[in-house]
C-alpha cells in the first residue's frame, strides 16, 4: 500500500485522440510537435535551452513507447528503449470537454458525461442580461472585454482603460470559463475574489465550469503582468472522486497547486499552494516527507499549460519539460518501499497549434516506484483507469468508473 503520488503535467498531451477532428484538432500533438521543433532547431532560446528535446528520465520510463502507442508516431529525436523501466502507456479522454476539470475529474473516477455551457466566439460573449446582473450585483461601473481572448493579450490591450474606468476585464475561451482580470491594487484583490464569487452564482444556471480570477499588476508605462494569485471557482465534481473515497477512509489527501480549486475543495485534507513549477515540485517533495502509509499526494504542474501551451511558446514548454524531467530523481529518492508515482496530463495544449486553446489529445501514463515492475499498459480507453489503479494500490474502495491496470 504505502503512498501514491499523482503528478499532472497540465496539458502534456501526446497526440492521437480518436475524436480530435471533431474539435478541429486533427494532428495536434503537444509532445510530438515540441520534439519536432526542437529537433529542427526551432526550440532554441538564448539563455534558456538549445537543441533536441532531452527527457532522459521520462524516456527511460517509456515515454516514447507511450507516444508511439497514442499517436502512431515517434517523437523526433526520441528512441524506443530496449527495456522501458516504468509503467508506460496512454489514455483516451471520454469526457466531452478538453478542459482542466473534465480531465482531472475523469482521472479520479468521474468522467463528465454532460455538456458544459460555453460562450459564443462571434459577437459579444456574454448576454446583456448576464452583464446587467454582474454590474448590479458587483456594484460596477461596467465591464470591459466581453469576448474570447488570450489572458495576457487582453490585459496589455485593456489594462490601462481598466485602471482608469474601474471596469473589470471579462473574457472567455473555448473552455467553459468566465475569466475576470483586474489590477491587484487599483481594483483590489479581495474585491476581485468577491466579484468572482458573485459571478459564480450568476453563471451556475448556464453550466459554466469555472469562474477564474486573473489578478495582475503593473502600469501602462511598464506593462502588465499576471500574479500568482489566480483563483479558480469550480463547480463540484459530478460524484464522489478518488479524493472523496480516500478522505472518507481517513487518509490524508495532499492537493498541491491548483488541485484543491479544481475539485471545489472536496476530498482534500491538506491544501498546499505554490507558485510556479519549481515551487510546485518542492511542495511535492515536502508532501512526500509528510505523507504516511495510505496517503495520496496529488500535484498539478500548471506552468506547462498556462505559461507555455496557451502562449504557444515551444522553447518555454521544452525547457519546463526538461526541468521537471531532471527533478524526477529527487522525488525517486524520497520514495519508500511500496510507493507508487503516476504521471499523466489532463488534455493537450500544443504550442505549435493555431489559436491559444487546449487541443484534444491522448495523454501519457507513466509510473514508477521502488521495486515496481515495468509494464506496458497499452492505450486505456478512459483516464478513469488512473484513479482505479491508485485506489487499488491504496486498498481503497474502487471509484465508480475505471479499471485498474495494477
Ligand atoms: O489565456 P488565459 O487567460 O491564460 O486562459 C487560459 O486559461 C484558461 C483556464 O485554464 C483557459 O480556458 C484558457 O483560456
Ligand atoms: Mn489543464
Ligand atoms: Mn489551460
């Protein structure tokens, strides 16, 4: 039994989703395209990284095998292992949304079988009635934005007007999200969080997955940048997840990073916030020190998605993968006999793809632990097999969906 660690490399898809065409994502492949660009010399950035993508530890576990199984193609510059050392394979998403909550809930045993509400990307995104209610209940002079946008673009475009007018910047994407960007000082952080709670209630009837606070700082002269105080207001998962089962069995469930937000704080006993992938890794190591037999440590590494995938930044994404890969031995050294580490992703966000949204892809499933035998688990037909396997490992009741591969 010992402990289980579930590491989500947010948006680290490996291509090959059988339904990608329906999302306009046929051929999208986050790993494959990063590797291809790096091999062609298009992943270099002075002072950051250079040359082909190097992920020796994930490759040793069987990442190339997983990618080949998922997409039918080998990532450029990566080779098959004579003998992969880890659990390796891929998983296909059954939930219809290619968003963060759908991916995380499915991997913990609750696929999303309903359709989320989305806002249109032609014309105004939000209805007049919704805007009027937000203005009234939020006591606002109005709103800015009201469109699909990339969050970094829209604050550089509207940040100055926001500071002058006091109107928050409201925008969305192809995900089921209502995002609110506001200046931490001129608008106020607490006020932004309060507004998000108000809007959360207003968009509940529209079945919107998340309201997201996007605080930023800066001036029109120096430019604006987002801070680490992002907060997600998610609806709760559609049923009990692996986290609820573990917490109900009196196990500790460490939610590192935005995990707690994604699960609307349900089933988390220890919330550990950290800003940036490096700090998230350190927080995971600290949780490894604190977790006891039967406990679960669940970390989301958000930078892959937020800083590099959505920003279509190949060198940044490649460097972040290489950093995480280089840190894996430090986690391995913290493991005790019987521990299990599973690494996966929640969706893709191919940094070479058009637009700035997520991409429908399969995800890798890699696993290791002291004495854990290597195993090809093939292509799983739902992410839910991940949660089912962790439940089996921790000797917990099985979640409602998924089949254990252990
Ligand atoms: O462009 P930013 O604000 O980073 O937004 C991105 O982040 C949202 C939530 O993760 C996604 O829906 C996508 O639109
Ligand atoms: Mn995500
Ligand atoms: Mn995202």
